[in-house]
C-alpha cells in the first residue's frame, strides 16, 4: 500500500471517528432532553385536623391525598393515600390506601418510612426504604416519609412516584382527632419539599 493510500485511510478513519463522536453527543443531548423533564407544579403543604377513621363523623376528613395536598374522607371513592386511626390502646396508626380497601377495589401502592430527622429539617424525600401497603404505628412529632404510586405517574418518564412527608403534632383520644402537618411534591419522580417549583 502506498504512503498516499495510508494517509487517505487515516483521514477517512479520523473523519468517521469525528462523525461517531458527534452522533454520540447528539444522542446524549436528546436523551437528556427526554429524561430531564422540568417540574411544572409547586409543592403543596398544609396542616389541620383529621379524625380517626373508626368512629369519625360522616364525611369528616380522615386521610390525606398527597397530590392535591388535601385532607379528605377515606371513603369508597378511595381518593386518598394515607388514612389515620387511633387503636384501642391509644396508639396512632397510619393506614396506606390498600390496608383500608378490599381486594376487589382498584387501588394504588403507598409506602411509609420513619425518619430520624425533625419534620422541618426534611427538605427532600429519599427513593428507597419504604414499607409498602403496611399499617404503621407512629408517635407524635415523628416524621414519616410517604411514597405514593399515584396513577397520574403511570406513564411519566420522570418517575412513577409522588413523595411526601407528614407528622402528627398532637392527638385527642376522647375526641378521636389528630393534628397533622404534611407536605408533598406533586411532580412525578421529584423529591423536594421546599416551597415553589422544585428543580430536582
């Protein structure tokens, strides 16, 4: 092979490598644009009174719905994520949706996890360690992290879960009421609890 042919082959190879590198870079940018979907909703936060699900007045709020940040009744509409109860020993019990529903009803998964941090110090959720669809006894002022497999996230490319946090501030055994505070990020796959539209 002549020197000229070798030089030509090297130039051709170099050109192909540049083209290949360009294709990889373009694919990476395109991939980032697909997976790096920005959040569009502000975080939600509220506090107030809920009733224990057993013995509550008809229509009274006995649960929270994280996506909307609302206190709602844990009724047959199943428009809630976590319901509240007080057992015979006076313990506070958190009830994910599937622990309240019958097996014949379409429901979604909800996981709970205790945090060792104070409620105000928890600025974002974590993605693992949740106990799925299991009732949990908690104490007052104990921060609980919530992972909701919300149907709204079923086809989301940014994540299939909505994350929240809650804390029971106080309980009135006689009235069967609880003072609750909570926050949630309604953007699928996002983890922030800070006010405003999250960036991660």
